[in-house]
């Protein structure tokens, strides 16, 4: 668990009669740290016994500690290892030098963590052993509750699927990378993976303060049903402890992105580095012997070779998915961190007369309503949303917009209806408002200012503007004047993003692009109104392009 460290010292069995052994147990409880260190005056066969700190992912730390405690000091390379059960997020922070004390050696649950340290430290740690054990992401359910998924994309698309936080959980991240790896070989589509992440990330914002480690998710499945991404090891361990109510792990037939538990040398450069490196080599040998293999298997881990667990435990044979583009890892993490921010947005829809134009066997406004109602499902319950309609004079006098539902949270009640239902009802009523010309520029500026008035730093604050035409209000500012005003009033510390959506090619793509660009937003054209749901997905994802690049 993040922020909690457990130090476990190693003890040598007294197999050499007459050896002078002095063991002093030191227990320190302070600031969440619990440490036990074993110090020896000498070890038989060793001129001296060195001390090396070892950070280990909490899932495998008990096994590593037990193995080292049962291993002779000579076989450990004349080294006592101070084992710290430590979340990889904490170790990565220590290596970046921003908090804590960096360990000499590190066993995270995946090489993914070594790659993550590259950005913060500028260098990859030296690897003493590429894998000391293996496990793989699985989907876990109560026995008989859910059929095996066909792909990892299908896993991500399942509405109630628990996946955890890919910023802190390798299993969660690996499930997403598995879907991306599938897309690289045309099993699925990368755009569909991005689309699936939008509701998942937004929903995670709702539960971020609740327990969501892999073991927590397994326990939630056991208690509440449903499905979750977990690891084979976590499910095997749960089943061993709860034989009367076992859970079922499955993987898609496409395979899984394995977690390989590497051993890395993370000591700072200096006179002790070679000594630590030698200790890492000794530790690598210890963890590769038959006794260690049995202990790891008993705990539910596969060996470094990743062959299936014995006795029918786990999911059996599974192909290893590989991601050809390593940059996708950082992009995925960046996108998730942005998408997990809830959205505060004002949706502004064109109801000018041209929206009554035919589009196939329907009309632009009818198809826009249908698409907008469907797109509403993309917005999580953490979203704050409002709805305006606009055409020249719609708001009375010179005002071109009408507020249909005020911007607010889903807990609001509007005209006796919950906020979301009030928005859906207002969207369905848009065809009755279709009339007049397109008052684009006045409406754009008014919407920008309305969102800015209630800016909330805990949200992505935005305007989503849909129109099929060009500005026809002769009394409004010119496009140049509008752009100048937006740029002048935009506060880089409190940014408002305008996303523009042109409906059919009759929209003014140049004007819409300039409006969006003035606020750091993006512009899209839905040549067919049926494309609007996809455009909404792109609009939501566009936050990652802007905020991730800041």
C-alpha cells in the first residue's frame, strides 16, 4: 500500500557450530515505517557482512523475505538485505529524489516501472535479472458469473468493469496495454481503445478515494459480484485463503501483457555501486534456486519462464502480448491522468433554420438530437453540464442564445427533473426551436464567459459548440474581433477550452478552427450528423492533447 514500508531483515541459520553470531533486532515505528534488521558480527566464510537495502513490491515481498531468511549468509553473497515492502510509486519517487531514501536494489512488479523512472531520472536502472517471477493480468469473477472476454478491448468496454488506477497499478495499466497491443496487430482498433478509456477514467474519478489496489478489487468481486481486472497471483492467493468460495480468473484468447518482476540496481553512482551490484547478482542466484521457485509457486507466482502454475491453479497457458510502440505507455498514463479529471462543460447547440435541412431520410436537427442523446452516456456522473440553444434572436431582443438547462452538477434538480434527465429532455425538444439565422459569434463569447464565471480548478472547464452554418448576425463582432477578445480574456491559470463541432460541410471550418485554437481547444467536422458520438469522444480525448502538452 502506498506510503507504508515494511522492513524485514534476513537471518542466517546457525549451521556452523561455534560461529560467533550476534543478532540484535531493532524495531522502529515512526512515520509509518516498520523495520527489523539483523546484524551479525561476522558470518562464517565471510570476511565481513555488508548491508544492502532492497525495495520490493508488496505482492512478492513476503516470499522474498522468507527466502532470504532461510538462506545462508554465504549464499547471499555475504550480504544482509533490508527488505522494504514498498509500493512502486513510492520507490519511483525516491529514485527521483523528491522524497524518502532511495534503495540499493529494487524489485517492482513490472519493467514498466523502470521505464517510468527514465523520465524523472534521465537514465534506466541497470537490470541484475530481467525477471525473478511472473504473473499476468486476468479478469476475475465469481464462479459462473461472467463469460470469458474475447479481447482486452472488450474488457475495457464493459460498463461496470473494475480496472483500478493505471497510474499506480501495473495490472490496470497492463490491461490497457494489452488492448493497445491487440490494436497493433489489427485485432482491435486504437481509436476504440481511446474511446473506452474516456468513461473508465471519468468513472475512476468518482471512486479514486476508495480502496482500489488489486487485492481490494478482488475482495470487492468476492463481496459484491461483477468483474475486475486483477492478477493471476492475487486470485490464486485469494482462492488459497478462501477455498469454499473460490473466484474464477480468465484471460482473453488473445493473451495478456505479463508482469515480470525485474531486479534492478538502483544505488547511486559511487564507491558502493559495484558492491551493491555484486549483492544483486547473489540475490538473483538465490531467487532462481529450486527452494525459491517452490516458495514463489506456492504464493501463486509463475517462474521467470512464465510457464503455467501447477495443479490447475490460475488460467493455464496464455500468449504474451507485446507492445511494439513503447511511447504508448507514457501516452496512456498521461491521457488517463487528464481524462480522470471530471468535466465541467456547457454544450451549445445550433437551432438555426438550416438545421431543418434534409440529411438522408431524416434532418440535421433530428440526427443531431439522436446523436446528442446517445453521446450523453459518455459523460460520467461527476460531470457538470449545462445546455444552450442558439439562433439569431432566440434569447429575446439581440440575444442569440437561450439557456435551456443551467450549468451544474448531476445532483441539481431542474424543473422537477434530475440534471441529466433535464438535459436529455431539453435536447429532445430542440427541433421545436429550429428557426432563424446563425448567431455564432455572440453566442460563442457569451458561453465562454459563462463557463469562466464559475471556473472550478478541480474540473476541465470547457464549451462544446455544435453548428452547421456560418455567422449570420450582422450586429455581432467580426471573427477577428471575437478571436482577439477570447485571447485577451483567456486566463492561462484558469483556462476555458472551446471545442467546436461543424455539422456537415456547410459549417465554416476556418472560423471554427480559429475559435477553438484561440482557447487551446480543437475543432472537428462531422460530415454526417451520425458521426457526432464519435466527435464527442474525440472532443473528450482532446483534453489530453492540450493539458498533457502544457
